[in-house]
C-alpha cells in the first residue's frame, strides 16, 4: 500500500517519447548524470535539478523537489553514501539504478534518461543494486514449470509461469494477483519472493499455480507516456490481466473439469471478487492481507503513523505541519465520488500521491458487498504482525462477511505483511524495508491451510 510519505517512495512520472539505444561506452556518462541529479536533490536546488529534466518531468515535479530529499531522509535516516550501480535499457530509454545508503535503510534511485540525456523518469524504491549477479533459485523436487503468456487483448502481453505438480495430479488451479505498485511474477520485495513461495509450495501440494509479471512493471514507461495514462484505474493495472489469467488457466488441459481460484495479496486481496465481475470466471477467492476498507483510509492511517514517528525521532519539531497536510488529503479523499470527470483529471488532483481518477474508481468498489453478492467461497488470511494492513481490517472482514454462505478466516499471529516470520526487534514503520530485507519464506502452515481449503472446495 502506498502513502504520501511511506517508504515505498515510488515517484512514477510521465515519460517522454522513446529515445535511441544507448551508445557504446555511454553508461559511465549516464551514471555521472545520475550522481549529479542526486547532488542537486541533496542540496535542495530545485531550479538546478529541473534543468536536467525533460518538459514533462519539469511540469510534473515543479514545486515538489525541495521537499523530496526531506521525505527521503525522514523515512531513511541520515544519508551515508552511494553504493553499487548498473545500467540497462527498456523501451528505448536508458536507465541507471544506483544504491543510496541511509542510516536506516537502503534505497535504489532509478533514473530514466532519454536520448538527449534528459531525465524522463525518477523512482525511489527500497532495496539495493547487487554487487554480483543474484543466484538463480533451483526448482524444488516435485514441481515442473512452463512459460505462458497472459494476454488481455489490450496490447500488453505479459510473460508468466505455470507451476505444476510433476506427477501430473492436479486438484485445482490458482491465479496469483499482485499488490499495489509495479511487481514481477514472484512479487519480489527485497529479499523475499512470496508469489514464488506460493507457486512452488502449492504445486507440491497438487495445485496448478499461474503467476505473471504485472502490466505496470513491463510496460510502465509506455503506459505513462500514453494519452490514456491520466485515466488509469485498477482495471488496466490489475483486473483485466488477472481475469485473462484465470481464463487461460481454465483452458489448460490439466484443468479440464476442475476449478480455478483467485489469490490476491494486499491490493490484490481487496480486488478478487471485483476481478470476477470482469469476466474471470473464478470459482472462489483467497485474500491475503487485503482490506475491506478504502485505500485512502489505509494511506491516511500510515501517514499519521509516519508523522508521529518523525516527531518522536526529532526529525520534525512539531507534527502540526505534517498532520495538517494529512488532514487536507483526507478531506480531498472524502469528496472523491463527488468529483466530475474534469475535476478528477485536473492537474494537482492527486490524493496521497495517487491519481484522483484512480482513487475515485477504487472508491466505487465495495469488496464485501461483491463477495456477499456472488456467494463464492472466500478465505481471508491475515498476519498478526502485519503493519500495512491491520487487525482492524481482519475484524472488519469477519463482520462484513458474517452472512456469507462460505467465508473462512485464519489469523497467523507471528506473520507479517509478506506472510513471513520476521526475527528481530520491531522497527519503526518508516524502516519497514529493513524487515523485508530479511529472508522470511512463507511457512508450511500457510501453504497447508491454503491447499486444504482449495482441495475441500475443488470436489
């Protein structure tokens, strides 16, 4: 879940048209430009930083850059040094990823540059660029995999992986639906790959599992540069592709005459029943750390927490300014449904850093009502140490689905938002990336519970 100040800090900006391929020997020069941009951001020199950006970025970032470094240090602590870097190319843009080492966390500064060496995109995400190529995990015993393509027919085909029991005994199928933000098919978050854990563990338990790269990861720059970008909703971000994935899975010969289910994590766990209204044809749902509340409510709660932490750490003298900003965003969010199309698309209409159009669409999705309306089996799973979706949300699911014909609930007191068992002192929410930096695979008890629930309803 993303908020105004949260550690996700993923600033996705509109991008200029595709540039020419990188020239030989150019990465070092682009790396130097990335460092120069960092220096100007540190100095709070907005005018100088804007001079490095293309026209679209200048319009998007004007008036925001001075506060950017303060937000980064509020979340990450004192900036210490830069680390490893790497260069790549995507959709004709040149990309420099650079590790930033803060006292509390490591972030990756991802600078996207066009053919004229102008900054066309800027991202900050938790993690670090590896010094060496990461080791490739070996496929476990009892599992085989096939490459598939998920295609919703909108011009964005997505590569995916189908994990199958090696003995061919498939009880049912399952499609995995990502949380918010760009994500790969493993839903990789720092040291963890929860979707790969689920796919491999459930395939060993006779469930065919389909996972795929998210559209906003593969085509993020193309989407951001499209004239339709201001009208992006969860339909284009998630629902269309997830529905197509269910249809693809059900058409497989291994699933002939068998049921297929949707498993959504975080934002995906809020949307499972909605995805079925888009023609998915799923036979039931598993919601991992989803919330029946609105995304704006979770964003407000997380931002209040960050403001209190910043005050306690002495990073701000008074919470008044931060809380005033948060309350102003809350008031904007409460009026989302009353906005006209023109107002929702107006510059500056963002709420908690997210498009008002996007949030207005989400506001009209009542997840509990959709579950009650279709009556399909639903399993709600929650970690007791989840600090992004809360016990309040789990209890709200129980209350809202009290009249549902087949709703089940399981709480895992020791598990976090990634359904891992974090070992160590609980850190401030602003440092949650350090928690996710610890390898915490999804435990067997969760895999056993999911497999048992599916098997019971696959009859």
